[in-house]
C-alpha cells in the first residue's frame, strides 16, 4: 500500500487501475454488447413479424 492510502496500485506501475475502475469498464462493455445484440434481435424480429405494418 502506498503512503497516500491508495489501493490497487503499485508504485511506478503506470497501467494499474483501482479494482472498481476495472469492473466499471468491463460493466460498460458488457452493457453495450447486450444493448447492441438486443436491439439487433428486436429489429430482426419486428422485420419478420407479419401484420398491419404499423406494429
């Protein structure tokens, strides 16, 4: 642990990120992927559905 109390970083390690920041980044990537896939599936389903064309 450093003198300033920061956790998750080693002295001189420029690439190190706190654990919460890593989790946040992965969460954002996963959310983006789920939204993209869900939107694509919804669009494909709507395009195939027979009906009046309004729904």
